[in-house]
């Protein structure tokens, strides 16, 4: 992170003030199979994109604060795949996996997403994450998820996913403030 002559403490305080106004917005219109997650970040697009792709960075921000994360597999290229595990304090593991359809650095990441904890398979969504460069070295992230059915989309919304998404974005803000 460039300080432009501002001391580190003031820079961190300014970042905290700025990120407090950056809220995660989740939009799920009734009767539609899609979901939008929108958030602005105080970092250049290249850093935001890297945080979504680099394993050592994903481990620091993806998932709720009260869980740890393991990367079982991450082949982050067009045609690759991934499998992440979130672990709670009780030792329970929750798996997520998918196929990576496109990596267009630093603009777009397209992949499927499936939660492994459901009794039946096939509840897969297609996610497109776009990273838009904003003035002032900021980034707008839009994740567009399309589900197999409205019921699948509604199930995801009702699952409590909002807490995990908001927690993740707050943790990502903190990581980006460090200026890795």
C-alpha cells in the first residue's frame, strides 16, 4: 500500500473509516434463479483478483472468522478445479468444490460451486466474479451466481451464507489493508 507521506497509523485509520462504508450487498429477486453479491474494496483490481486466486491469500480471508480453512485442491486455471474445506471448533468439516471455467486476470473468474454437505448431489451453481477498476485504486466486485432452480437459489440464501460472505469480505478488507 502506498502511503504518499501519510504515516502508517493514519493510513490504517483512514482505511478503517473507508471500509466501514463499504457494505456487502446480496440481491436475490423473488422467482429468479440468480443471486448477486456486490462489494467495493479499497485496493487496486489486480490485488483483489490476486486475493481470489492465490492459495496463501485465500487461506487468510475466505470463510467465517470462527472457522479455519484448508485447501484440498486448487488448480486455478481455465479447466482447473478446486476443493476447499471450512473447519469449525468442533472439528466438523464443510466441503465446497467446483470446476474453473475461465481465469481472465484481472477482470473475471468463472467457476462452478457446489456445497458437499447436501444429501443429494447436483445442486451446482455457476459463479462469475468480475473485478471492475474504480477511481482511486479501488475495486468493485460483482459475483453473479446462477442456480439450477429457484429452490436451489432460495436454499442457498436461507442457509446462512450471508454471514460467511460478509465475514469473508471484512477479512478481505483487513488483508488488503496490509498491502500484501
